[in-house]
C-alpha cells in the first residue's frame, strides 16, 4: 500500500535520534504496519504539548522500499507550543504513535524540467523528491537556502549526491541572516526560443517562499512562464 490520505495509526519504535544541524534532530523509526512512502509524503505523530496529546505532521526524508523504516527531521522552534520540544526528547527505544505515510504533496512525474526550492527545515519535504528525480534521470535543479551552513540539515550529503544540480544560498556570512536571496531560474524556451528567466525571492527571515508575483502556498505547484518547466515549492514550519 502506498501513501494515501487515510489515517491508519500504529506504534513505532525510535531507532536513532541524533542532531544533523543546529536545532534539527534526525529521527529514524521502525513502523509496525509498514506502508510504502512515496516522495512528498509525511506522517502524523501524536505528541505531548502543554500536557495535552496533539497531532503534528512531519515530512519523510528517507524511507526503506517497503516503508518499514522511516526517517524524519524536526526543527526545535523557539516559539514552539511543545510539539518540537517533545520530539527532541525522543531517544532510541522510545515508542511513539504515528500514522502510515500520508500524501498531499505528490511528485508528479513527466515534466521536462523540475526546480525544487527549499528553505531551512523545508528541505525535509524536498530531499526525497530530489533523490527520486535523480534516480529517474530527470532534468532538475535543487535550490537550498538557509541562514547558515550549520543550520542547513543534510547540506553536505545533498551536495555530494546532486553535484552541479544543487544551488546553495547561505546568509551574509557575518552571523546575521540575509533578508532574502533572489534566485533567477531559467526554464527551457519553447520551440527553440531562448530560455525564459523566472525570478523568485526566498525570504530567509521566516524561511518562506515569495515568488515573483504572489505568495506561495505549501504544496503549491507553479509553472514557469516557458512550460513545461515545473517548480515544486514547499516550506514546512515546526510547531
């Protein structure tokens, strides 16, 4: 069974809990009811926040082919209501309640060119997509922006995996986040026409994406002016 939008709750055991960047914890779990995790899928996790049981959603960064082993990463937000704090207390051997993989941000195969944009912890939703596109030998570019290299989870691994297909934007290098990074992406021209530039601003202050004209929504797919290039944009804030 692949990722769906139907919640099937199960128990899972934490196998690994380790820091992968400043305030970002990598958590590997073993599920009791495995289900295939397609690129873009997530799980809901039952956490304890302010003494109450609440549900939180976390993107799946990596998964075994059968979905028995899943990896998520959680940013401990300064203004967290308790969910990310709870997740950062998990240790190997702990048992948590999770859903099977859920899908509301599918990777749609078939475009000629893909541009994947990720800011900060938003890389958790994008990393598995980039890996899938690499396996498919698709034409893609991964743009990853962050406040500092130390705060960018999986940066070294992604650079090694994607080579010249990854573009990295970091802050001003003086310990203060840049207000924004302006990224000009070229999509292939139609019928031999010159490439069409599309400028996007990645606002690193709150790690959301602001395209050239309108505010991007989580999971929204945007076509550059010279179709069939496709931009997949996602920003996942810790809660």
